[in-house]
C-alpha cells in the first residue's frame, strides 16, 4: 500500500492526500516532527521536506508536483478524455495555487495588521484571477471535481478556518471564490485529507498569541515550527 510521510499542517501534503481521497486510493500515513526529523526520513527525502510518498514497490518520491503526477499516472483521471491542451491548462491553474501555499502561510503568521495586509496582497491578486475565471458551476471547471479543485483545496480550507476562528475573511471581496469554497468543502475532502487533530494544530500555530490573527481570538498556544519544511 502507498504510504505518505507527512507533517500535520503542511498544505503540500494535503494536496496529495486530497487527491488520493478523491480517487479512493488506499494509503497509510506517518506523521513526523519537522523540528526533530528522524534520520530514516532524511535518508528518504533528498530535500528534507514533506510530502514523501512511498510507492507499492518501495520507491520514495518527493516534491508534491511530482507526486501528484505519479498518482495520476497510476490511476484513472478525475476527468475523462482531456486533451493535452486541457491538461496543460489544469497544471497551470494548479500551479497558481501551490505556489501560493507558503505565501498564505506567511500571511497567516503576520505579527500585526499592517504586515498581514502587505503579505495578503499576493493572495488578493491570486483570488482576483480565480474570481474572473469562475462561473455558476460548483467547481472550478463545472463538474466533476478536477485536479485544479484539489490543488486549491488547501488554500480554501485554511481560509475557512481562519475566518471561523478570527473573523478575518481572506475571501470577502470574492463572491465566486467563496461559493466555490463552500461547494468544495461540502464534499468532505478537506476533513478526510488531514489528521483528526489538524485544526487544533493549525490554530495553535497560525492563531497563536504571537500572530495578529491570534490576537483576534483567545489563543495562548505557541509552537515553533519552520514553514520551509514542506514543498
């Protein structure tokens, strides 16, 4: 069985596990601490980052983009009969999301409001692009769920948690994106693709008392976790 090596709040890992869940591919998952990486993990991961996927034949794959492509190659696609042009467009829109994962992480960790506004500018430009692209259908391309939806899921999932716990809405100016967020979260893929205590860990880091967003709620939990350990 496929095994995924994970860090609980890494968005790159969630992209991988969400795709596995969407395709109903069985997998096991091991969680490690990125503050104390075990040597066996460093032996597997050339860049020392998660996710790492161990194939059925025992090969270790790293870099989330490569892992997603591998999953697509060993399983039926979420969408049938896509042309090469359509697949290329999907990869491009998926990359638009994944290259903003750490930007979102940085914005969520902002120590004050001014820093949050500055760091959120790149996210605003991203959501503006999506707002113009989205239509009346529930998902990015209509029906069914596509690889693009899976790539954007970590961003939209985290934005929902932030809004629920701090009342800060990264998507307040983007009604189409908010509708897409609602429909995508309603599938249950967000909860299925993370650990049971994901939200507690997420809140403890991004809504700690050292962050501006944390100051908007009663949170005194502070963890020291590097944001450069997943990719």
